C-alpha cells in the first residue's frame, strides 16, 4: 500500500470562472429538466405542491422539528411557511406545540394521517428515482452514485446530512479484469508517489501472471475492495513455495479511499483465508517507506524479522521481511 509523499501539489493556475459557471448552470438546467421529465409536479406529489412535499419529507425525516429550523433548512419565507403549516394543521396532518426548550419556538410533529401521507410520498419518490437507474449497468450506477456524493461533499453538505450516504466499503474476491487493473494501478501509483520506474510494473505483471497461471482456489486468493462500487484496493494470498507458508502480495489502496479502513479489511481477509486454508505462517516483503502499510501489518500481528538496503525500481530502498504465525 502506498501513502502520498509530503509534497505540495497545489495548482496555482487560476480557474476559468466563466467556463466553471457555464458548466454549473448547464448541469443545473439538465437536472431540473430531468426531474420535470419524471412528471413530479402533476403526479408524484399530488395532492401536495412541490414545496409542501419538501416540508413533509423534512418532517418525516426528523420526526420532530422546530418551525424556525424548518424555515432555514428549506429557505422558505416565514409568512409562507406559517400559512403552509396552518393548511397542514387544517388537514389534520400535523400538530403544533410550544417547544419545551424555548417557548418562543413551535414544535411540529406529524399525526398518524400525516405519517400515512408522508409514506405515500416516499413510495412515489422511490419509484421515480428507480426509473432513473433502471437502464444503467452496475458499474455505471456505482459511478453515478459516487459522483452524486462527491457533488454533495464539495458543495458543502453538513456531515450530519452525509451520514445517511456514508461511503460503503465492500471486499470481494477477484473477477475477470481485476488482475489487469491491479497491474495498471500499482504501476501508476508507485510511479506517481515514489518515482518507481518501469521495472516495478514489470515485476507486478510477472507476479500477476504467475498467480493466474498457477492459480489453485484451495491455496490462492485475490480480494478487491470497492468504495461506493468503485475498485479502490486489492491484495493477494499466494503459496510461498515452502510447505505451510502463505505470502501476502501487492497490497494496494487508492488515495481516494485512504482513511476508510480499506487496507485493514483487505489484510484481515487475506489472513483469515490463510488460516482457514490451513497455512501455519504468512510472510510478506515490503519497503520501509510504506509507513501506512507497515502500520496495518503490525496491527494484524505481523512482526519484522529482517531488513536490507537495496537499489530497485530506480530508487534506493530498505526492504523488509515480515512474518505472522497463524
């Protein structure tokens, strides 16, 4: 696994604000037209207006909310919101009471009839949203959801609101195409972050080719980590050549996924498989510059058993051998 070097990667080139604003407004128009094409206005929210439906959603999501907070969250005029809530009250959808914490505030809660209406709105919203995803492949759907979350993060959504859409980490065994991805990403990352030359890519390609040619599912396994559906990490467990000894190889975590425990989950999967396969020992070789990886190995119980300086991949390095008794 690699970690970013301590270098300043700030781009001092001023952005073209005119182009940026054009693209932002273009996306906004596209999104508004897309939402309208789902016929939200006439069917999804009936018998509610779009704004009324937004208020119902917030009331259902928070269960209890002050009217002042609701006004700020939805950027609504105080007088307009008051009339809207009065209409909800007349329709027996909500109750309003004085807040126990601040008597100047109104506490709003849905009634049983209100919860029923909110449930119907949520059902219609789910169906409409599902229509957008129907024709997308699994990979394209993952890319879309990842990009949507990126927009929310970059444009400043609160951490509390992001909690519902927290990144989802999954670890699976390899599929066709994953081994080629491992070669490409190892070569690109180690070149960008440590200046490794083409000899490192050649080494990774040989390791992967040997794994594929001699693969035995009883003793060998590769895991791929995905974050919100995108590949962000990998690791291999292979036979070391000595009876009862497994070797951990090619641990990799993409920069975008660091800090989410991806490396730890990959190593844990590797160690667990080795134990279940009947190996008595697991070994690995790494370099001292890979601080984050070494921390993961130590946490998993590996012990450093040897070090030696070497010149490889165009760099002066210190190689390390680690061992774990299973």
